[in-house]
C-alpha cells in the first residue's frame, strides 16, 4: 500500500499530471476521477478533496463508472493485482486461502461477475475472509441497479482508506492553560480572547473561551484544520478573574495579559500557557 505519506500542502503544490498519477491511484486504474476533480485544486483539506472526488465519480456517465468497477480485481485472486489491492487482500487473509477456499471464492466470483458484469467489490480493510464470503453470498441476490450503487459505495470506502494511508493528517493545534502560581492552583473561568494579526497590523478576533476547573480550555482554540501560519495574540482577562475571587484591587496589578506569538509550522502543536501572579506573569512554548 502507500508507504510514504504526503501532506495536503504537497498535494496542493502538485501539477495536474502528478496529482492524477499520485492521488488518482486511490481509484483502481481509473485516473479519470482525479482528472475530473482537478478543477477544484487546490483543496482546503483532505475531507474536501475526498468529497470532490466522490462527487465526480458519481456524476460520471454510467459507462465510466462501470469501467471503474471492472478495473477492480476479484477478491481472493491469484493473478497479479495493484500493490494497494494486494496488501488489502493480504491483510484480510485472502492471500492465505486453502485450495478448497480458493475454489469456492473462484466459483462465487464467476457467478457474481456473470450476473452483474463487474467483479465483486468490498472494502476489505478490517474484515476477514468469512465476512467477505458471507457478504458475497448476500449481495448476489441484489438487482443490477442495487448492486451497481452498492459497488460504488464500496469503491468510495476503499478510496477513503487509501487516501488516509496516502495523506499525512495534520496534527497542529493551539491550546492554553492558566495556572495561578500565587495559590498553586488552576485558574478557573478566566476569559480568553484569541486574535490574529492581519495586514496593517490589525488584530481580528477569531475565538473566545473560558478555562475550566483544570485551568484549561476544554477544546483546542484552533484545531488542525484551522491553525495557519501567522502572528496570533491571546488576551487573558485576569482582572475579572481576581475580582471573582474577591481579591482587593490594590492586591493585584494586572487587568489584561496579552501574549503575542508566531505560528511558523501549522502542523505542530502550539501550547501557550499563562503562569499568573497578582504582580506579574510568565509564559513559554509548551507542547
């Protein structure tokens, strides 16, 4: 199967021929799906690219969709198949069939193909040979129209598995927590605003949250699909926190703590904590 993962950034820098060759390979010997999807390149994220490709697959003429189905090999075959199909069938135990099992699969494949005009297709990742055989026995009773649509759904599942193997999923995110070091406890219910610096040094607010009982924000301030390169600023409303804890105003100095920082790699985890005291604060790049 796909051994080397590539990023969506790499995908979006591909020209059409490379995109069709590399990404289009997730559809068995059917580069036309990627060719028809190219008009939407570049893609915002993996899910969007997958949805575009599946939409183009379903929108194609029946003859093209039928050719896509026919491009798939029989399950349990001993003929040479694509590397992806070979590994998928191997992991499902189809490359270790006994002679008796091989004959049974061959007979069922032939019966199925004679009826529908294309091979039995199933996304076999996570399945075993008994489950596959039982599915084949059930689906042989479908009408042509039912099985044509079922087979396309299975092709969609196979493509998703292959894309997940091929494309490296971003793990970048932005998180924070607030620790009140004057009492050695998490700071609860601190209001936090997140801004991004844009042109002309303007700060645009993009998120607001509050810390929970652990002094943390329950969800990332920015997840892997939202974190981008650029300059950000967190503003911690610590004055409100101190007032809610009944501190006298003369005992604390800070009202709002701004921390401005740079995200240079959107695929990394940026943890920006605040260590808070009435007379000062500190922060660091955490993980």
